[in-house]
């Protein structure tokens, strides 16, 4: 919008009229980006937890196969 004003494609009044809407849109988009970042962090945490659980279950399975009856 500023470039359009600088190139005299819109007037200063038009720029001023559009700025609140553009700022609101920018704020909304930043909020969406923050939400996506949070979802990505949650997904990574869940994947790490799943890997940890799979490793734990594999270790339990191996121990169950090699353990003596009193250890089981």
C-alpha cells in the first residue's frame, strides 16, 4: 500500500482508510502463524513421546524374552 501511495496509485486518504483493516489483517495472520507454530511444537512433542514409548515397549519385550520367570 505504501508503494502504491509512493507511486501515486492511491491517495493519502485512501491509504489512511485502508490501514486499520490492513493492520487488523496483519494481526490476525500473526495470530494464525503463532497457532501453527504451537501446533507444530505439539506435534513434535507427540512424535517424541511416541518414539520414547515405542523404545520402552521394545525394551520391555526384549526383557520379557530374556528374563527368568522370577524376574518377569
